[in-house]
C-alpha cells in the first residue's frame, strides 16, 4: 500500500464577484499541462434553480510521476453558489460566490512493490528515513512550490477579474 504525505490540505480561496469561469478553467488546465500533470475532472455537478441561478461543484485531480517510486498529487474543488450568468465586456461571465480548495500530497511506493513480505516493508521504512531523506525533502519542497504557484496564479486571475468591472 502506498504511503501518502500531505504537503497542504484544504487551503481555500473564495470570492463573491463576477468571474469568467471559462477563462478560469482554461488557466487551471494550462497550468497542469505546463507542469506535465495528468489531469482528470472527477466530478462536475450543476444544480439549476429558478431564474437561471445555479450551484456548481467541480472536483479536479492531477498527478505527476516523479520516478518509479514517487508521485505528486494536486487536487482542487471548485464550488459556486448562487451563480447567475452576466455579460461583461462582450463575454459571458458568472456572478456569485466561488470557493476553491486546494490539496497536495506526495505518494511513495505508489505501485505497492515494497509492501509484502514484512521485511520489505521494514526495509522501505529504513530506506525512506535514512537513505532517501534528502530526496524526500526536495520532493516535498518542489510539490509545495508548485502548489503555491498554482494558488498564486489563481488568486492573481481572480484579482484581475475584480478590476475588469
């Protein structure tokens, strides 16, 4: 069984404003492609209410193989409440409350090669703690940097959207 170590869990960004969802989604997708993550949209739920108001929930997962032993994971959930379509500068945008939560973790032994028998699991623990400790620290730092880059790009996009009014 793989070993999972969280770099960040449930970090949230929220805004109650007009946002171009199409451009936000494109920004996120391009970021994952640029950093060579495999990207999956695991969930997309739209709940329509009267008067063109809707609630939205999108769960995105991504992973990137670092080597035969380590994988990076970044997950985000995008939630919109009371979303209403509006036009701004000849673009269809959405007005409402938007929350984005981020999570990142490192997965070691993702193929489960070092689980059985017991002595291999014991050896893996020793190997991770004493032999690969520098590489582990580098990987954690790199994943944290990538997560914060994604979050900062998202925040910047949302800030720019505020000033387009």
